[in-house]
C-alpha cells in the first residue's frame, strides 16, 4: 500500500512540474506575441508618420510653384514662401532650404519647415529636438504638450516617436539633375523594454521639373 502511495506522490509531482512548465511557456508565448504586436503596431504608425511628412515637403515645393509661377527656377525651394526669390538667383543660398535638419509646422493651411539648431542622431537628443505629439483630434503635430501619453487614446500629449526631416542636395554637372533635393523623413522610437531604438527612414528626391 505504501508503495502505491509513493508512486502516486511521484506522479502528482510530475504532473505539477509539467503544468508549471506549460504555464511558464504559455506566459512566455503570450508575452512574446504581445511585444510583437506592439512592435508591429508602432512600425506601422512610424511608416505613416514618416510618409505624411514626405508628402508635406512635397506640398511646400508645389505651393512654391503655385505662388511663384513667374520664376520656377529660383523659387521652387524657397523657405517661408519668401517672394524675394523672384528673379534673384544671387541670394537664393540664403533664402532656400539649406542642407540641414528640420521639423514641419502647419500655419493655417500652409506647411513650413522650421530649422533645428544642433541636430543630433541620438535618440535622447532627438526626443527634445524632433518631438511628435498628438493634438485634441489625435492628429500629429511637432509642437505642443510636453506630457507623455499614458494610453493609446491619449490626446494633447507627447508620443514615443520622434521625426526629423533631413534635407541635402545632389549637385551634378548635368543641368537636368543639378541641385535635386534629397529629403529623408526619419522616425525613431524605443520599444517597451526601453533598450532597442527602432528607426524608419523614408527617402525621396524632389526635383524642379517645372523650370
């Protein structure tokens, strides 16, 4: 009889061990899937954030074309819609968007690029220089509240993302490709563990094909 009791106890212990291993494995799998879901969701958001700002820079160029249709040559990449660009190629270097880092700000119905001092590629600095916030309608802005978002539905708060518009020019001897503007929309964020920094970098080339 004691022999059977000993066997029963061993069997119970084996079952408990197996159940414990299964519970730990199930929890690990659930946690991994949750992290994967969060990472995927953040990546989709980051791509949309980056794409939106690429389109906004294109809108600035197109608006310059409309506002300064009398001088496509000198005004296509003028900053702040400065009409001093018309017929004034000499001062263009001081009036156009230079090779630098910017944030985008909407003023009324117009987009403007705001020059950023001392840009850095590090995440900590970028969080200060290139913040991405949500307004009351959950639309993306780069000015506003400094309070961090507490939930996925929070408004008027600072998101986990940063966004930098980096402009450079492609100078060539070919008049057809000279001074093409290369634009990078760079979005960064940190995962839930606060360890890995993720980055989305969308690049496009804007040309002055109307000149």
